[in-house]
């Protein structure tokens, strides 16, 4: 497993089972929203002191990995 992806945890007892960073109750989707809204990794790290730079990279790696699954699903629907 990619070591960055090991930073993303899924626990039904944390944030209703949403993928989070190291079980810290920072859902991947929230951090992606901050990034897509224009915040830089440095700004996010300044606002959330318990996050590490590798956590931001892990969020992006997780999103990238999930995008491959979605693309396959779209291709299969178009072919049917």
C-alpha cells in the first residue's frame, strides 16, 4: 500500500465512517474543499496545527486513487 494512503483512515466511529486523515476527524472531503477553494497547503497547515504536510499529500493521493475507479465506472456505462 502507498505509505501516503496509509494516512487515510476509515472508521465507522469517526465522522460517520468518512475517510479521514489519521483518525483526526478531518474528513478528506473537507480538506479537498479547502484546496479547491484556493487555500494553499501552507495556509491549511497554519490553520490546523495537528496536520502535517504529508497529510495534505495523502488527501490528494486518495482523491487521485478514487478518480481512477470513477473513470472506469463511467467508461463501463458508456459502453453498455
